[in-house]
C-alpha cells in the first residue's frame, strides 16, 4: 500500500511509530522516517497509526487524511443538470470545462484532487514528462538513501480518484495562448479552457559537462538519480563528496553517516544552510554535522573533478589547493526551473520561474495578469504580502500542496470567490536525527534570537525579525511550538519577543541574522484567518523601526 | 443567567450525566472567568492554540503565593516529599523526564514494546469476559462493566507494564482514589487540593520505594528500566522515578476505565454501531470508534493545570499573568465551528482531530497504550456479549467532573459467546 505523511503538519508525536513500528520510525527526539510503500500485511497497523496521529498528517491509499481542509469544506456532489435554467458561466465551466495540468507531480496531483473534490466534472488532462505516476520526492534524500524505502516506491497515494486523462512520459513543448492549446513532444496538441502550470524544477547539474559525465557523479531529484546514488553508496565508496550544503546536500551527508561512510561536504558559503536559514543557525547546523563525523569545509569551492582512464571519478580539487580522493560526488547545487517549454508563449516565464499573482494567475510578459492560466508549486513565483509583496519562489512540499489547492479552487471559482495564497512558507528537513522545521522566510530578517530551548542540546526555537517584527521561526527538535510563532508572524508581532515563556534561555539577546541578501523596505500587513478560505491580509501602520 | 455561572453548573454533580448542552452554552463566550478566579477556555481553536503556547506553564509554582508543598515540609512528618511528576513541570525538565520515560516505553529505543503487548491485552480481556459467565448477580445474567471489566483490565495492564504485583491493587487503590479526588475541583480550592495530591503521590511513591527495595534483579519492566536505565541522561534519579511511577500507575488506572465504560454506554445507545462492531467485517471500525469516543465522550473532560507566564490575549480577552487556566477539551472537541455535526456519534467521520489526549508537549504519554486497550476491549465486548442491554440509562456517574465516567454500568445479556479459536484470533486487532 502507499503512505505519505504531510511532514509540514507532523509535530513528531510518534503515535504512528508506536502503532506500526515496522513502517514508521523515529530518529532522535522527533524526526519521523517512514516506508512509503509498506507491505499490505501491515495494513491494520497502518490504519491504526493514521487514526492515532494527533494532527491527522498521514494519508493512505484509500483513507483520506490528505490536505488540511479535506472535510472542513464538505464535498459537494455535482448537481444534476436539471433545467436548462440559466447557469452562470462559472457553473457551466465547472460542469463541462476543459482543464489541462502540465506537470504530473505533487502540485499537479493535489490540484487535480482538489478540482474533483470541489465539484469539477469537466474533462481533466494531466501531462507529465516523467514515465512514472506522481511520486513523492522528500523520501528520496532520506529514507531511500538509507535503504528504508526503494527509490521506485514513493508513489503518492490516491491518484486513481482523480478520473483524469493521464499523459505520462510526454513532455509539453509549447503553449499557444491564443489557440488555447498545449503542444506535446509527440506532435499532438491538447486544447484547454484553463491551464495549470506545475512543471517544478530540476536539479542544477555540475557546470563542467565532461566532469558531470564522470561515473560516480550524481544529482538528486528523481528516482533514477537516487537509485544510482543508492547503489553507489552501498558499493562501499572510500569517500563521498557532497558539493553544496543546502538541504539536499546536508540530507545526503546525513544518509552517508547513517551508512557509516566517510563524507566531505564543501560549500562556498560561511556555513551550511545559510541560503535558507542564515549563517547564525547555519553555524548550529555546522556543529551538528561535524558532531556526526562529517568533514565539513566552508568557504571553499570545488575547482575541478578528475576521473581515471575509465571515466570513473577519482579526485576533487578544491579552491584552497587541497585535493580529496573520492569515488562518489553529489552535486547539490540548487535547481533550475522547468520553464523552457513556455518560451515564446508570452508568459512571464524565465530563470525566476513563472510569475503569478497571489491568486495563482500567471502574468504575461508585460506583467499583466492572465485569466485562464494558473501556476502552482516549485515553478511558481508569487508576491507575498507578509514579505513586502516580494515575489517568492518556494521549493517546499507544503507550499506545492497549499498553492495547488488555491490554484485549483480559483480555477473553478468566479472572481469574487477566489482566494489569495497567503499560507506562510513552511518546510522541514530531517537530518542527523534532528527534525528542522521552519515557518516564514528566515532570510527576510535583520536579527535572530533563540527564543526557547538550548542551542547546545540542539533543541531550540530561533525567531527571526525584520525591522522590529517577527518574520520567521526555525525549530530544531521543537516542532510542537512552531504553530505559536506562525500566528505571531501572521499578526506582525513585535520583534524581539518580550513575553515570558517556558524554557526561556538565560540570555535572550538578538544577534545579527547574517542572511545572504537583506530585504528592502516594505509594507507591514497582518494576516487573519486560519483556513485558506478565510485568510486575508490587512495593511497596518505599526510604528516599527 | 450569567455566563459565569455556566461553569459552576458544569462542575455541579447534577450535570454529570450530560454536560454537553452546558458546554455549548459555555462556548458562546470562548473565555470566561470562573468564580474561583481561574479562566475557562472552551472553543477548539483557542484550546489548540493554548496547548501549544509557550507562555502557558504546567507548573503551579507560577501561581502567585502558591505553596502546595509547604505543609508537608513544615510538619516534618508524613511521607517524604517527592518532586512533581512530568505533568506538572515545564521544559527543559519536562522534556528530559519525558525522554527518559519514553526510552523505556516506545520509539526510538523500545519501538515494539506496546505493539508486542497486544496479544497480552487480548488475553486479559478474554479471561475477564469468560468470567462474566460466573457473575450471576441477583439471578439474572448481569455484569457491571465498570467493576468487572473496565477497571480491572487497565489495572492489570499497567501493573504488568510497570512490574507491580497485581495483588497489591487493594493497597494502592485508596491512594489512587485520593489522588483522583484531589483532582476534583468540587472538593476544594486548587492549592489545597495540590497539597493532597502531593501527599497521595508521596504515599504511592513510598510503596514503590519499598517495592524496588524488595526486588532483586531488575526485570524487563518499565520501572526497572528507569532505575537501571542506559542512555546519556539515565538513570533517572530515584525520587523522580517514584513520582512518575505514581503518575503512570494512576493515569493507567483512572482514565482508560472511563474510555471503556463511556464506550460501552455509547455503543449501547447506538445499537447500529454496536452491531457493526459485532459483525466484525469492518476491520478498521474499532479504531474509528475509539477515536470518535475520545472526541464525543472523552475520559478527561478538562485540564486545570495551565498557568500564564505573561498576559495572554485569547479571543479578545486578556488573561493576566499568574492566572490559572482551565482548558475544556470536551467542549472543544464538540465545537461546531471546527467539527461538522459535532453532537453526532459518528465513527465514520473523516479527519477526526479531537482533543481527547490533550496536545503539545504534554500530549498523553499513555495514548499508545490506551488506544489498543480500548479497541480490543470494545471489540470483544461487542462480539461476545449476546443481546446486551443497559439496566439504567443514564447510569450513576462518578462524582469527578474531570475524569468523567459511570460509577457502575450494569448490563444484562443473554449469554457469552465463546472466544474465537486461537488459530482464528488476530495477532493484532481485527
Ligand atoms: C530529494 C528531495 C528532497 C526534498 N525534501 C523536502 C523536504 O524535506 N521538505 C520540503 O518541504 N520539501 C522537500 N523537497 C521539495 C519538494 O519535493 C518539492 O517542493 C515538490 O516536489 C514540488 O512539487 P511540484 O509538483 O511543484 O514540482 P516537481 O515535483 O518538480 O514536479 C514537476 C513535474 O513536472 C514535470 N515537468 C517538467 N517539465 C515538464 C514539461 N515540459 N512537460 C511535462 N512535464 C514536465 C517534471 O518532470 C516533474 O515531474 C524535496 C525535494 C527533493 C528533490
Ligand atoms: C483513555 C485513556 C487516557 C486519556 C483520555 C488520557 C488523557 C490525558 C491527557 C488529556 C493528558 C494531558 C495532560 C496535560 O496536558 O496536562 C494526559 C497526560 C498524561 N497521560 Fe494520559 N490519558 C489516558 C491514559 C493514560 C495511560 C494509560 C497512561 C499511562 C500509561 C497515561 C499517562 C499519562 C502521562 C504520564 C501524562 C503526562 C504527560 C506529560 O505531561 O508529558 N495516560 N493524558
Ligand atoms: S504527528 Fe502524526 S505523523 Fe507525525 S510522528 Fe506524530 S503520529 Fe506520526
């Protein structure tokens, strides 16, 4: 059977691991790893696990625990086309329209499910260039690398319910906005009334093509990538080199240590995870990595990779003049947005992704919003009121799900019924037995303070602030507190926090955040509402710094 | 009638059988101030938020002028004082104790412990039901689901888990009752009750101290694990072991009994669900029934030990620093703003995010045990009791408004079906 856990939602209560210990395992205090394709014999225990989850974060093949709003907005069965009485154009579209989704992964699947759940009965086509049905990526750099799950067994549950025409293994190669159709690589065209672009990202390859072709070089994005990497890791390499200490790089290094492999991580920045968390908390991550036996080298770059006569990777030359003997190297250099197929379409698509408004409607090249083309997931770039209306491109699981739901809702709603995508960015990373969770935009900060817990023990909540208001919070093994800070971000609560809490560190003094690029001056808004249907932003004039 | 008096009505014994209409009234004002000066929060979103709010402490020492331990220390007699248990302390101490307890209870160090107890649970339940046949009170076939089943079952289980001789039950029963009574807000003012709680806790602690003294080699039980324990933070200091063993013993006693008794009562009031459970062709039904019971008839109705470390705004009301806050879990789990059709007992509901075990860092430690206990108990009762009938509805309730449940639950039946042959018996549930 298939299992997926919404780890953005999970708070590490471990109830699942008690109920089905062969499927769900806890590392350290609260880091959950699970088998996404467990044996059917485990079914009873898994059902108990899903029922026991206090935050209902576990989705199974036939048991719907997916999506926060699933039952709160009760399913409305399509009304029978009774009389030819005037149906609104929106209603007619909902019944008989044609929707095409390009990108058959997390965002595409979630949008399809939402469309059907919310009563879209027209025709739905999902186009994906990968040969596989939608699968989940986060396990690829975690459970799969340590052998708890197989690379080809992370399929997402409940695809069948969508009742869509699936065109898998065929890339979309173009978009004709005027003719309203998508061009496919096999020469066919697929017409649409409304389109959802959800083509995500791909891994940025090692820039030197010859070196990138060396046997032993890997990137981490797809099952094929990870199947190869897993084989290389189990073959017992002398040393693994990870190039880039972002989340993917750190998780690969963690898996290597779990497998007791020697691993060197090289990053040109001052600390791991700096791009996401800033150098202060990145420094904590650095200590954690070193404590787990990783040879971490910051402020250094890989200058060249060398192979032997058979084209096998053998050595890496670093910018500080040193060399490393390595058999396996993982390029974890970030990502490239899959927008090439939109060239010439007239949409605002480029290296930044596909620009869209907070309602997920794509912009054209002139920056004018279109009405029938929507964008969601990793490929989207949309303004966020909480962050000074800056355009954010997020590469987070939870964002792909939440944005896809908003996009789907808006695709079948009249203008006045449309919702803004105002969810705060959230992500998690599981590494070195630690659950790192983040809410808000940690790099949108000038200061950071440890608000609760102990950095030495690596159990803490760090709160980020910008110009006197709270903009983000990051927890190491303290996920249960994060929702509290999420609400403070929504309310533009003052930074540094001055209230008294449990587990308050003796010295609660903010330090400079050391984030890559500080934000520009901005508006302050307050967001109210809990459910997507209720969330609204209001501009406020708080007298902050 | 003024809003403030709704809470006092809820506490009053006369509303014990059905407090839910009063909870609905209470929810109209999400935060009310009770006559004793504490605050009462009853709506789902607000309770969830407060369960995860670090400005709330579980340590009563944050109440101004709180001196629960003082008399015991001053008198210099009576049982030696014990530190407060995990439920009454804050991080980082709370988290350390909880990790040490978990190390001997569940993942990551003992992941299969509870799962491995499931055959045991079924065996205990089976033998208790077998004994019903001999319980011919007043000539009819009749049992008291509380005294003959729902109480002895979890007691036996917690004794096995902790490594406590089952036959000592009468000895600690009285202390356990005293502890439960100390948790009943109708029996006195909070600090005074905490003093009684400390005394009862210390009594149980002393019992455990003697038990540990008398034992030779440590066994595989939880208590032995705590005392001899391994790991970076182990072993747990003896006084902490005693204090928390007492909590586990009592929590293992006085909560699951209500879940099972409330459960049987609810099933008898919803015969169609009881029938489905008896037919046994929906393997997941018992799981869903128990989750729904935790929402619909929760054994712990409210938490009374939260204390504000700062002024906190909740739904437009400022709760000042140094206040005691009651979180009415039972009212929150039936909040129509978040739960569709909340007053319907509906095991088929999707996305059942109830508050039955609390939430946040103090989320019930014993939940992974209580759940399969109740699942197995209710499944077997449904399957084996032939034509069960309530003798009185509503039954007489225990006085306690927090740990709410029937004092007795008399059920008549026509016979006891044989247990399934061992070969057909599930290794798990089913
Ligand atoms: C190894 C790994 C670990 C991760 N771990 C975490 C984590 O711990 N926490 C977290 O929050 N997030 C994590 N993520 C990020 C998360 O998986 C992504 O945010 C999510 O997959 C985004 O979904 P998406 O549908 O928008 O894009 P994608 O998953 O990238 O899907 C886009 C799909 O579109 C297809 N496509 C592209 N171009 C075309 C075309 N022209 N025609 C047809 N199809 C096309 C692609 O092949 C792909 O199948 C991780 C990602 C990876 C790779
Ligand atoms: C149906 C049965 C049970 C219910 C409804 C229940 C309910 C609860 C609730 C609501 C809390 C939260 C208290 C708070 O936040 O202040 C709690 C805590 C606790 N429960 Fe249970 N409980 C049950 C069974 C058990 C069992 C069987 C055990 C022991 C094995 C147990 C041990 C504990 C402990 C130790 C705590 C304190 C945890 C902490 O503070 O971290 N409970 N329980
Ligand atoms: S929150 Fe749910 S999914 Fe996460 S560890 Fe707990 S039970 Fe498992």
